[in-house]
C-alpha cells in the first residue's frame, strides 16, 4: 500500500508542470478542423488545426492567428477583422455542433434560397442571415412580433408585398418571404453599400445605423459598432461566425466595404451585380482574366452586344482599369469559346485602344453591326 501511494505521488509531481502553467487553468480546448470541398464547406484552414484555443481568453494566439493566417490559404484572401476574433471564437465553439447538423437537413432550404438570391443579384452567403434569424424555422416568432425564417416585422412585410393577416401570414412561406427579404437586402445595400452595415440595419433598422454614423463620425462598422444597440452589434458578429462555420472562411459579406476593396479581387466586388437569370447563369462559363482587356473589344470578337456583355460582367472596364485588375469573366458557353479562340488578339487590340486613346464609339458600332449579322 505504501509503495502504491509513493508511486502515485511521483506521478502527480511529473504531470503537474504540464497542467497549463501559463494560465493557471486547465480549461484549454482544441478546435477540430475539417476540410470539405462541397458547397457548404467545413471548418477553418487545416494548416492551423493544431492551434490551441483558450475559451477564457479571447485573444489567445491560436485562434487569433487562425483567422489571420487563413488569408494566405483561403481561396478569396479575406481576413477576419481582429476586433471580431474574440466573439467569433466563442460563437464557433458554442454553436459548431448544431450548425454542422444544419448543413445536412437544411440543404433543401439553402438551395432554394440560393436560387432566389441569385435572381436579385445578391451574394448567396446572405442565406446565413436566415440561420441566425430563425434557424430556418418558418414558425419562428420573436418577442417583437417578427415572424418566419427571415423574421420580418408586419409593416415591413406588407411594404415588401407580403400578405399578413390572421388567416394568411406569408412571412411563414419560405419562398415568398425569401423574395421579400431579398428585396429588402438589395434596398439596404443600395442605401449603405457595405454588407456589415446592411446586416446591422436588417436587424435594427436604418435609423440606428445613421445615428451611429453621426455619433462615431465613421461609416466603418468596427468603429461605429458601440453606438449601435448590443443586439444589432452582436447580430453582425453572429452572421460572421456562422459564415465561417459553413464556408470555412470569410467573404465579401463578412467584410466592410474598405476591407473588401483592399482584400478581394476587383471582380469579387461586382459579381453579385450581374443581371442574368438562372437559365443564363446555368448556360454560361466563367474564367479568371487579368490584364488590360476592354469590354468593347471583347464584344466585337465574340459577336455580342455590349449591353448584354455588361449584364454578364458589370463594371468590367472599371475593374480592369484599376490596379486590382482581375475579373471572373462570365459569358454564354458559345461566346466563351470565341473568347478563348481570340483572347490574344483581343488583349492586343484592347491595349492598343488604351494606348492610342481610340474612339470607343467606333468600336462599339462595329461590335453592334457584327452582332446584327450573326
């Protein structure tokens, strides 16, 4: 018995130095990191899967580095703002399991929402707003009277064209309420031009955003956030956390306007402005182009009206003239074949156009004339 006690004492002495000597706490949690290449991808960058998160310390190096390091490996290059790391850390740890299960049972709803958001030219990632609003539940009712998967208030819903009566409340209809929410989100983006402000305004109303702008002297969410109601402030961060769980990285809807301009390629800022329907999108192809291409020259070579080209590729010339001149060029499949066959001639002529300051009108007239003969 004495030998057993002695051995146990030695064992305790051996392991004591390894019980979190730095923090005085053994409450360390390792974040499981998975990779999933499906549309609703898994966790965060596997390159940092060995990092340790301390749930009692929001700025533990492991989690902070995880979001900053992801910028070198994420396909879109977005980085989480350091002022969001602590909140998003806790949110992922607390909600990861429940939201993981939603990837499976929620897929039909996500597919439906994706299709509707595309019709309005909105980023598909906005569907995660319905996740934090209602967990995709059509019978969800808030304390304030907001109803349905998108938690629309009665007055707002009626303005957006929904019927709201005791017998028929279309806020509970997945398709109709998603159309209404898409209209509202599009209007808010026209108003603010910044997705984080859009999400905050969706929760608390535009008035709170303008008040916070005035008091803070800034249009940057991270500067004005503490002039917003806590619910709206945290709503934005919940959305960001949900985006990271489902997508494994950030994106255009998790960044301020300035952050998106700095971090993402030029085309990422404009692709959701495309004015094409689902059939057009399904029958098109996309490639990444860089260089001094010009819309009028491309249109001429692929026998496509310039107006149609701009529907598929809004702000193309603006992006290509900038320093961040990479664009995800989208064209009907047969037009893409023509572009691929003539891309070098197109580029050469586009460069000459810019160097010579040629009259674009003559090129556009030629393009229209050729397109009329096709």
